[in-house]
């Protein structure tokens, strides 16, 4: 199992509050069969994102937990003008392992009309947006056709495992199951 969206780096966002919690999260993941996880601190208006600080925390956490699970770095990227321009200028600071995959998180209230154009710019720059947990976002659940269009144009979707188990409510569970059934 590979977990591509995990807020495990301590003290960087609303995830692990401290190193002990982060180590416990990693050990539980390894015991559950997770071989690799991507640490994804937020990059949004509330949490300032620094690739250097995140990489330093990733290295310290990997040393604390040992070889399993392997911890990679990405971020939970919120679409904002500054973030979009920074990603287009230097995508590796935001993408998973400095590659082409970019986790994109949306606001729960508003989906910008310009999102399709932003995704087209990302794709033209060689990036593959991965839309994070759309099953938990009412704005995305209510616009499944838009989500389907983005997937047809090369975006991917990440569904939260706990959504499939109903831990985020019936609507998220039903939406996650519908997305899984659609492939």
C-alpha cells in the first residue's frame, strides 16, 4: 500500500502535532502494510509551505522511524494565484518527490471558473494534477460533470480511504463508492 496524502510531518500544519505522534502514525502505517507514504503539508493561506523545512522534517522523521515506511515529500496544494505562479515557475518544490504529480486541494465553498484553464496550464507544463478527496468536498460532489471533464483531460483523483468506510459521513462514503465504481 502506498499512501500519497498524509499530514505526518510534525508541526507544519493541522496534521501531526509533534514528533511522537508522527512516529506513531508512521509505525501504524507500516504495521498496516503501507510501504511508502507521501508527507503532504498544506500549501495554503493558513499554512506557509517551505520545501526546505518540509524536507528537513521528512529526513528527521525517516531517521526516527527507520526504513519502513519510506517517506516521500509532496504537498497539499491549494489553488491560489501565488501558488499557481510559483508551481509554474518551479513545480518541483510542490510535486510528489519533485516529479510531475501535484496534489490539488479545493476550498469547500468555491470552485473557481478558471480552474480548467489552470489545469490546462499545469498539463502544458508537464504536471499531472491529482484532485484530493473530492468525495469530501460538497462543491465538487455537486459538480460531478466538471470533475469528470477534468479526469478526461488528464487529471487524477485521490479518494480518502476513511471515506470509503463512512468515517466522513454517508455523503462522502456514497460519493467515494461512486467514484471508485466509475474507475
